[in-house]
């Protein structure tokens, strides 16, 4: 999960706009992760993520889940420059 648009963080951004301007447009709503988790729970192919660390924004985009306002939150990977994950196939016995 990326930066979360909590009431506290939004109040801090309002109180300190210069210090926190870099967060503008990068926040996820508190509901977004819940929608992603629900989509994973209902995905019959969810096991492809088994044992993997996933980024909610990337999984949400794959499922077509938009955040408040109709857009996709940015992946925290975009800020680090890390390569996208490559998942190995696995077979569950």
C-alpha cells in the first residue's frame, strides 16, 4: 500500500502544504486496499500470488479497480524504480 489518505494525513497536508506537497496526487483512499483484498479473495486464480509480496496498486490495476475519483493510485514501485515482478508458475498439491 502506498501513502494512505487518512484524516490525519490530509489535515497535516493542509497545515504544512510546502513540506507535504510531494504527496499530492499519490494518496490511496482507505477503501482501496479493501476492494483489492475482496477481489483477491474472489479470484479463482488467486493462487498465482501465493507466497508472493504484491503491491496493492498493481494488483488493483490488473483487476481494473479504480480508487476514489476514478483513477488508479500510483504503485510504490514507481517511486523506487524497481522492476515489475515476474511470478514463477507453481502447482498446488
